[in-house]
C-alpha cells in the first residue's frame, strides 16, 4: 500500500500534493470554529471596505448562522489551494518537481485559513495567490526568454500578470513593495517591454477596482493607511 502511494506521488507529484492539501482543508473546515479569521475587523484595507459594503447590501450581520460561517471557512480554504498550487508551480520552474513538492508541503499545512496558519491578515491571505499567479506568469516568460524560446514569449502574458498583481495590490495594498521589486528585476534583466506591459496591467486593475468601489460608494482612501 505504501509502495503504491509512493509510486503515485512519484508519477503524479502535483495531483498527490493537491489531494493532501484538500484532505487537510476538509478536516480544518469541519473541525475549526469561527469564520476562519477572528481579526478581520482590525485590518483597514480595500478588501475589508468591499466586504463591509457587500455585507450591508446582502443584510449579513454578526448574528448570521453556522451556514455562513461554514461557507466563509470553505472560501478561505479554497483560496489557500491556489497559494499551494502557485508555490509548487514557481518552485517547479526554478528547481525540479521533487523540490517543488517538498517546499509546497509547507503552505499545505500552514496556510489554510487566517485563524489557522501563519498568515493572520485576511487581506494578505486573499491577496497572496493573486501575486503568486502574476509572479508565476512573469517567471515563466523569463525562463522562456532565457532559453531563447522567444517565439513563446508573449507581451500579453506580462499584461495578464500585471492585472493579477494589480488585483493583489487592491486586496493587500502593502504588497505593492513586492510588485515594485518584480518590476525592478525585469528592468535589471533588460526586459523593459515586459516591465512596461506588467505596469500597464497593474494600473488597469487598480483603476478598475477603484471605479468599482466608487460605484459602491466606498471611499478607497479610507482603507489605505501605511
């Protein structure tokens, strides 16, 4: 039995990793009480502003029942699966599948919900997979370019990466420093066009989120406090 499991892991490292992650999250969602984050009210971010507006629109209050709590925990657990997936993908690009599998085990057990893991900030928890997705797209394009596979390098990929990272900034605004580092690295690697397309995508996403908040009568500046 153990030999078969080991062979399955060797043949399907990503699938085996995600099955472990899903099993862990099912246990946590069922057994851990609360919404998944008991400190959300302390975080004045754009995400919390949007969340507060949606709660008022839907008529959801603090006295909502267990069903909503279960849904909230399931949402956090599902989002965390994307974090595990992106960490695996990034490590696979920079190393190999074995190292990627081992490193991705860390978020598999430590990044599940803001109240059950190493990331307590709900906005950072939800913004992280967006940033990782954008970083993964940029890294993949750079790997292709480094290997002289320029026919597979697409400027639109940098635009998509920028949009995802821009959404990540909108959810977790402190991550702008991470995104700036990525832009600087692109410039250092002599890829100004990729950096420009990424920046355009970031601006598009932030403006779109700002317009959405404005349409919902939410002041974005209220939730940006460095």
